[in-house]
C-alpha cells in the first residue's frame, strides 16, 4: 500500500503560515505605487478573469500577477527556499502552484490579454520592475 505519512505540523509554523495574506501584500502595494507613478490605471484583484490577476485593465487587455517567490517557486531566487520539514508536501504544493499559474496565464492569453508576472523580489529592484511594467 502506498500511504502518505500524516502531515506533522508545528504550532508555531502553522501560526506563521496563517498570517500570510493573499491580497494587498507589500510587494503588491509596491507594484501599485509603480503603476501609479507611470500613470497606468489598473483594477486590483479582478475576480472576473481567470486566475484573479492582482492587477488588470480589461480595455487595454493587460493582466499583472505579483507572485511570491516562495509560493510560486521562483527559480534561481534566494527567497524561494524549500522548508526542510515536509519537503515532499512543499515540492508538490509549489509544483501545483506553478502548473496552475501556467494554466491561468494561458487562459488569459486565449482571451487576448498580455500577461506579466512580477516576482515579489522584483520591486526590491524598482528600476528593473519599472522597465518590465512599462
């Protein structure tokens, strides 16, 4: 029988992970500031589009996702580390997140949207983020 081990959780780690927000995160707010500075008007967390983009402009057909380096598996980034505990679970979780991101971006592209993924480490390099968003 191929049974998975029960998930062992540390109460401190569990409390920490529960505090992670889904929307209105610091990197998302930094991207919003950059967009405002560029004069680009976007709606936030648009639920009517596939994948609920963090920013979208339906008339210009632009969708922007602000991906957390850890949660979305940013390759080559020092912020995208794997926890040592429950490593198999986290590898599967992040792989599933990456697959979902690809599906949602493809669905938006089929609807004619240009899709931009901004990694949470990118606003730390504001000049690079501005060039990417412009």
